[in-house]
C-alpha cells in the first residue's frame, strides 16, 4: 500500500483536506472503542519493552544464579527462577523479541503473498482465477498446524525458518478476501468509468481496485499478527521454533512443564505474556475492522 | 432441485478429482523438496557409512528422480497402499493408521459434540439477550478462548485440576484400566482443550447468525400471529440461523484435526495427531505422506459434502 501511495504522480492536492477528514472519521470510530485503544497502547508498550529488553532486564537472560534453582517469585526475581537458576522475568522480557519480530516478518510475508495472489486472481479472472482459487482450496484442506510442523521439522528449525514457514502457510485467507474485494469493486461505476476513459489495466488495479481493498488488508494483517504469534509459540513449544539459547515464550513453557508441579511460575508467566500479546492484537484488529470496514462489522 | 442446481452439484462432484490429484502433488512436493535425508533415519547414529546410506537410499527407491518416485507412489496410493513405515519397526503404514484412528475419532467426535452442545444454546441466549450479562460474558469468553494458546490451557488445566486438586488424570490411561467409566475421565481434559477454540468460533457464529434472522420480517410475522416466544425462536428463527453453521462446522474440522497434533502430544493421547508428530520428527516419509494426504482428502470431501448439503438444505441458494 505504501508503494502505491508513493507512486502517485501528483499527490499534494489530492491528499489534502479530503483524505484527512476520512482519516479523522476512522480515528473517531476507532477511538470510540475504548478496549481497542487500550489494546493499542499495550501493543506500543510491548514493542517498547521488546526493543529495550536487553537493557532493562534485571539480569542477562543467560545468567545463572548459583544455588538458586526454581526459586519462587520474590523482590529479587519477580517471576522466580527456572531449573537452570536463570531469572524468569528477564527471559520473558527478552523472549518478547522473538514473538513480536516473528509476528511482524510473517505478516509481511502473509500480506505480500496474499495480496499479490488475491489481486492477480481478482483482476485477471478466468483460468488464472480458477487455478489460484483451487490451489488455495487444496492448501486449506491440509490442517495448517500439520503443514507448519512438517515444514518446520523438515527444514532446520530456527528463527528465520519459523518466520518463513508461518508466512508460507497463512496467506490463503488474505488472498481470498482481497480477491473478493476486487470482484466486488471491479463492476462498480467508478471502475467502469475509469475503464471507459481508457485507463490501462495496471492503473485500474493500482489506483482503483487496490485502494478499495486497503481496509480489508489492514484488518487481516492485524488479525494475522495475533495468529502468527500463537503459531510461533506453538512451534516453539513443540521444540520446532527458534532454538536455544534464544529464549521464546513457547520454549519456556515446554521447559517449565517438567517442573510444573513444583514451580508454577515457570509456566504461568510466559503463558500470560503470550495471552496478553495475542489478545491485544486481536482487540486492535477487531476495533480496526469496525472502524474501517463497517460491512464486515462483528456484532 | 432445479436443473441448474443439479448441474452445479455434478460440477462440484467432478471438481473433487482435480483437487485430489492436486493435493497429492502438493503434498509430495512439499515433503520431497525439503532438505534432510530420510535414509539417515535408518542407520544408527554412530556409523554413518556413506556406502550403507547409499544402499539404504537405493532400497527405499530414493535414488530415483522425483517424478518417477511420484508415479510409483501414486500408483500405490490409488490402491490405498501406503507402503511400510521407515521406523515404527517397519509396520505397514495403513496398519499404523488403523491402530491410531479410533483414539483420534473418539477425541474429535467428543470435542465436536461438546462444542456444538455448548455453543448453540449459548449463542441463542446471547442473541436473544444481546448485551446482557450472559452475552457479554460469552463474548469475552470467546475472545479469551481464541487468544489463549491451547497448549497453555492444557498445562494450566493439568496444573489446576490434575496436580493441585487431583480430580482428573493428567495424561492417558495405561493398558490396565480398560473399563469404560475409568477411561472416560481421561477424556475430559483433552476434549475440553481441543474444543475450546472451536467452541468460541461456533458461539460467535450462532450469535451473529441468530441476530440477523431475528430481525427478519417472517420472524416478526410469526410473533404477530401470536406464537409463543419459544416457538418463534426454536421453530422459526433457529432453523434458518443454523443453516450457515454447516459451512462453519466444515471449516472448523481442519482446525480440530490440526489441534489434535498439539493436544495429543501434550496428553500423550495415542492417536493420529501424535503419530503425525512422531513421524515428522523421525522423517518417516511414508507415514507423513499418508497422514497428510488422508487428512487433506478427508477435508476436501467434507467441504464438497458441505457445499452439497447447503444447496439441499437452503432452497434460496442457487448456482449458475
């Protein structure tokens, strides 16, 4: 979307007061949803914490505290210590980097692939459309988690593998929605008018069809941020995500599971972190949908 | 049924063939293009003798070009012969699947039944009393249910119900406990964990579908005729509200089957999900291929049936 905006030849007058008021309308609708605004603040805080994590963490996430395995939460170790005597709070903080960056990169991939294929299917129609949609049917028939675990295990598990694998197995719903949006707008008067004026195909796609789909794309991307983080934590939990020493919430849960009976803090805190992050993205995504796309509104 | 609908159904049925063929190609390509040598799964870790590895590759047919391997594989698959597993003591794949299938079926059926049994009444009440305490709780619950990773719910339930309170077993039964009732309690936790996300989706769906139907003229008419509120809700509104549910149940099946991998792994449930996880880690290609293919085919067939059921149930739906 950014590229589309940048390629517009004469943007100054066009994006003046008119676009501004639309943005303000959207903001007004969004800000009425207090929960979504609160969740947006939480997300900003989470990213801030993730960026600053190495410097604000009370301890290095790899540091051992000799003789203090599985200590319950205290003033010294807010979230207690794990079996290897490391500070759980510091590890939860640093692990946020994994989840949040996997979320961002995967969603870039999901949006990139989904929008390209969806736009191609919607704009080209005919055999191309049919082929892409049937391919999506096939991929969607394989349970995603199945595909994800297989791909993550067959390629060497790592941070990059996790990002790529989630991206490659999650773009289908975005593609379907973008295609649907293209099909809907393709026959609307303003597009017919543009075509009648002799606008070339690529111009119709970039200037008319794609901008109409932006709302759907933004909402999908936000929601997929939350799904991608859930998927990443699942992979990490199964030992197929980023590998140690990189800490991730899912892997911490898998570790903590062994001592669950004696040390609840090892499984409760990383889980809460996943939960809060995913919930925040979900709420913002839902708020955005209501503000941007009243037709899709979830009651 | 109109002729156009009949034509649609026929086309939908025929479409299944290219979809299934496409599925076999996608699955085969995915697994064989990945790096990693399955032959290594055969030789003991200490003695990676290149000669032995080469011999193993030859015996497995892995030295053939991929298209040849595909044709050989597909001609066997067409006869439902999935070969023998590389690991698992070389058991025939179909036998492995037969052994594990019942456990998964029990789990899946129970989870689906639980989701439906809870979500339909809950969705109806939520819609009838929009923004009431029940509705708000259900909405909040659905949000939480979708934001909580199911493996974490599993751990927390184990921690609370099995470890702290000791009400339920944390894992699967040993072979000694075979009586029905004793086994039933092992089912509780896995079923709850597996059902939660699906339950959340269903509840949201029944609610919004009900809300849409309740506003329609024919419901107002039914009420104006003096029918009792329960009759209006259950006989008139609910029937139409549940029709689109067919589609949602269809799409959630894939999610339930995928969720089985994690849930069966956590609760050591001896089903297809844990078989999938084990065989993927062991790079046991024949098992992974068979499982992916069978689940994919199952879901394609279910989707087809859902589409067909939809045209049969809702006469308003018509296709070109």
